[in-house]
C-alpha cells in the first residue's frame, strides 16, 4: 500500500488501516475489546454447559455470563450517571465533570479548587455504583438463575418451586468485611484512588466486581460441588481477563522483534521524523545518534542530587542549579498546572537538559495529548505520571526500532522507510492483540469449563451439572 503525504503529514488512514482498532486496545476504558471477549466467553461457556447439563445448565451459564458482562461493562457507568443526575438536580452540585485521581504530578481536585462536597459526592457515587453492581451480580443474579431453573424443572418434573429471595441489605453487609485498623486518612486516600480507577478502567471494574462476585456465587451455590465449580471458574478466569492479553502481546513482540507502542505515538513520532528528515536520507547509526542525550556527567550528578528522595521539584528549584531556558518553561506545560506552581518530574528535567530529537516539549505535549485522547492536556482529567512516562519511553522505543531494523537490513532511512516501519509496527500489534484476545476467549470459554467439569467428574464420579443434583 502506498503511503501518501499531504502538507508533510502522513495520511495514516492509508498507511495504517488498523490504527483505530489498535487504539481501542490501548484505551483502558474502551468497551469494544472487552465486549468481544465477553461475547465469545458467553457463547463458549453456554456451548460447553449444554454438552454436559443440557438446556438447564446452558441457560444458567448464558444468563450468568451475559448479564454479568452487561452489568460490569455498562452497569457501573449507568448507575454513576444516575447518581450524577441526583447530585446536580437535587443536591445542586454544579459540575461533576472532573477526575478524582491524583498523584505527585497531577491533582485535578486541588488544582481546580473543586469543593469538598463535590469531591466527596463523586467518590461516594462511584463506589456506591460499583457496590450495587457487585451486589446484583454476586447475590441477586444467582437467585434469578435458581428461580428460572426451578420454574423450568417444575414444569418438567413437577418439582416444588423455591421462592426468589433478594438479599437484604443486612445480608449483603454481612458479606462485606472491612478492616477497622485502617486509619481514616488512609481510607480516604484509598477510596479516592479506587474511585478514579473504577471510573476510568474497564478491567479494574471487572476485577473489583469479580472480587464480590466470587463470594456471592460461592454463598449461593446449591451444594458444595457447585460452590467448588464456581470458585474454580471465577478465580482462574481473573488472569485471562486482566493479564493474559498483555503478557501474550509482549511475548509475540519479543519473538517478532517488534515493540508494543500506542498507535498515536507511532503516528506522531513518524510525522516528527519526517519533518526533521525532509527529503534527505540518514543512516541507522545517524538516527541512533539523534537520540543521544549528550548530558554531561557533571549535570547528571547534579540532577540526581536535585531529585534525591523526590519525585518532582519546582521550576524555581531547578533554576537554582541549571540555567533558565524557555525549554524548561515549556516542559512544565506537559501537565496543565500543579497548584499554580510549575513543577518538573525527573524524566522531564532530564529532557530539558537533553539534546535528543525526542526531547522537544512541544512534540511531547502533542504526542501525549493524542495518545490520551486529550486527557493529558485537560486540567480536569487525571493521567498518571507512570502512564505518561510509559508513553515517553515508547517514543524512543519506536525510533530505536527504526534504527535497529535499518541496521539489520543494511538500508538508508528516508520518509518511505519510516512509514513502512510504522505500518508494520501497527499491523503486527493489531494482529498480536487480536490473537491474544482469541487466546483469552478460548481459555475462558472452552478450556476453563473443560477443566472445571473434569474436576467435578473426579469428585462426584458423575459427568453432570451439580447445580440440579438435589432435584434428582
């Protein structure tokens, strides 16, 4: 496929047809990758259940898996929006459009002088929404499943129908154990951090809801064998929901000598390199040298001294040791502002002193803004220092990949070569994430049920659904 350039900017729709889809895998709050997994898992588990327990077990798995997926993907957010409506229209809290997360580099609540009332309401609203969703999946949904099964079996075998009983609030509270030794301040900090994660990370919502769901489903198991099945299924699923995709992608990239890089980082770094290169060519070694920081040993030692036991320093403190430059002022703008006092992280301070082609603050600001969909430049949004530094590293990783590939192939680097590496990087990562997602679906939808049924067969000497054993 030919790469087109317009006004010296790469047409990435032509260059990278998979960039948009790959971007969803790099968005912690994206629902499409998770929805794809849940659809496959629901169908897989229902199919396996039908092979063992027939229509009864297949129906229970379909209801349990399908409704659980909808609740944790959309339920927490829907309940939160309902809470926001109450906050705005009844409690008269004017604006709840801010993130509650915070770290040493960013603090939207404090920097924007958000009222304590608004901050407390938002944290409480998010935690309440998550608690209600977890309670429904763990304690109400199993009862609904039992009700459906009882009703079906009553028609088939005239078995007495049990009454659907929703758990009382006291029953639910008894299932939630709290650590009374945690200090109140620590509890507030942990609550704020948890609330931000739940609002902005779909996989975290799954982990938190699953924590309550495991207990709820275990409590509502109709006999010990169903309880064992539930524990095995839910606990063994956590790895494949939360971690296996990333681990597989890392392995595939290592084998392919590729780099896992946000597609927006790839695109903007390609644009920057094209503008720097123009119509010229450069050797692999020449491109590698453009990444050299060229910071003197003396300045590195001074930098270490400034950041000894500190994660950030004020711009004023930085100028006590190093010359005042416009680059330093521009670098502090990578975060909207911090308590009206410009600060630098160690990575940012190092970039101020660096001569690397990737250390330009305007380029960094633009790249991070694109990769976070505008959040890094939004004073009301929180993007963690850890995530931003990961994006910063990805820029250098991509440039190094171009240099290493060119050196291996013995080729000179020009615009077309850079675009070709960008296209391959994005295409490979899209393939790797898709394959890794398929592996997760197979493990969750087919492998885990098969192992689960094998264990039950060994324990009961029967290849049957233990949930209806008492009815036979």
